[in-house]
C-alpha cells in the first residue's frame, strides 16, 4: 500500500547495525497492573487489531517519512478501514459507535506509531467531525461526516492564530453578514491537515464579538493554506496556516448549534481526551525501545540491563506509564458515563504529556549515541512530544485550569 524504501525497513537496519537495534515486531506492551482485566473483550480485540496494523504498516516506514518531512497519505484508506476516523461518533453518520475507552485505546496505538498520525486522526474525529455532528445541520452531517469517516474528504480546524494561542477570546478572525451569506477575513495558524484538506472548521467573531463556526471549503476564492515546513517536530504530519481573504460562504455553511467560545473549547476537550491516551502510546514505544536495547546491548561483559542504573530508568518508565494508564482508564469510564469534566481532561493531558516526555528523554539517554538516529524511534517521539505538550493547551495553561478548579481562584488574570 505504501512506498517503502529498503533503507527504512527494520530488516535493513538490523543488517546495518547488528543485533543492537530496535525490532518493532518484538514489541511488548507494559501492563504491570493487569489493566487488560478492566477492559472488555471488544476493547482489547480492537486495540490489538490497531496495534497489529501500526506494527506491520506504520512502524517500518514512518522514520523515512519523518526524515523527508512527508505525510504518508497512502495510509489514509487504512485509517478508515480500521475505523480510526471518528470511532466514537454514531454509526448512522459513518462513525464507529464505539465507547470512549475504545477510542482512547485506538489513539494510544496510533501514537505508538507516530504523534503526527494520531494528530491526523484526532483532528478528523474530534475537531472536524465532532463539531459537525454536535452543532451542524442535518444537511451538513450528511454532506461531510460519511466522507470524512471514509477518508474520502479531509478536514482541518482553524482556531489558533499567529498572535492568539492560549487565549482564544482574543481571536482576530472576523465574520460579517453580507446579504444571505457571510464574509470571513483572518489568519489561522498551526492547523494540522490544512494544506491537504477539503474543508476547514473556522471559528470567527461577528460584528457583536460573538464567536461562530463555519464550514469553509478550502478551494473557495480567497482561501489559501500554506504549509509550515520549518519544524523539527511532527515531521510526518501536515502543519499549515489558513489564510482567509474576503472569503464568501452561504449561511448554510454556518454551524447553527452553538455560539461563543463553548463551541471551539468543547471540540478541544474531545481532542485533548485523545491526546491523554496517545501520549501513553508514545511513551510505550520509547520504553520498549529502551527495554530491547537493555537486553541486546553488551558492555563490560554483560547486557546493560544488568546494571542498576539502567534498571532504575526502566522501572521509572514502567511506574509512570502504569499511573498514566490507570488515569486514562478512569477518565474514559467517566466520559462513557457522561460525568467527565473538562478540568479532569486538563489534569490527564498535563500529566501524561509530561510523563511521555520524561520517558522519551530517559530512553534517549539509555540508547546513547544511537538514540539520536532513526535506528530507534525515540528521538522522533521526543521531538513530536514537544509539539504535543504545547498544542491543545500548554502545560502551564492546564495547570491554571486545574488550579482554578481546586481553589476557586482565577489565576489567568
């Protein structure tokens, strides 16, 4: 399905570097507290299906794509085939109809492959399909949701702007009434998928400073989506801007079911939930690479896994991954029960991003010089996580969200 160069395969890396290398097919998932016992058979079956897909079709090629700063578009049909696009949305519109626990496990496995690929799936399901399903008209749902679920159309989300990040209430993008339609003017930034997208969910302020959402086809006059191509992170994803220059859309393209910041913030809660699980997948990949290295690498006459300092690093990784797994499981049960609060998502996003970065950095040190090469996945995960810890709310912003929740005091102002 994908164009894989020989130099990108695990077999060729083994031949080049000997036995001291990472074999994705030898992955052993850390489950120190038998979390699988808390999951349904359906949940573990679907997770294992996605895990096999990532191991067989993503991990052998992703390093080469990241090195080339290229998104593997050929994987999109497989994402759809495995139900990764809108898995927790209703089946009547093409979604998977799965629980949020299953959705989280699916995102965990995709990010075990690469954060950029999980971003593609999260944006599609949580930032594009979700607002159309939650706030759109029946015509909008029928027009876009089945195509997005099948990967036949690609969507992006426009909220962040060049000068507006953590405080979206200051957005400068405007919309104004013009007859029976609207005119949009503004500039969005850090929009995953935009350059290859067919439709953008754009949030803008009207003449009364009320935030409204619109579905804007990217081939409309006045829309441009230049790629942001000078990043060291998420190199296997498409990261773009969305520039709106007097773009005209009919009123039928407005999302009528919501006004104000509640609209975009509710979408971010959905996406952040997926991030909480995804970062655990990235940490699992880094831990497994370090574990394999500890077994295969010999120094001073024995495997380095026999040295106390190496064991301490691995134990710290298992400890923190286990805590995050349990945190996610409880968060998922709350979400499936309809009682999850956005502040609880903030706590998990804050914790799990921090945890995954610590695991990646520790694994990188265990791997020595090889840790900065594409022989192992660790450096790629580490640089990807530098984006993940920032987008969808920085570590500091989520700290203040939880801080306000536990004290009742607003420290944002």
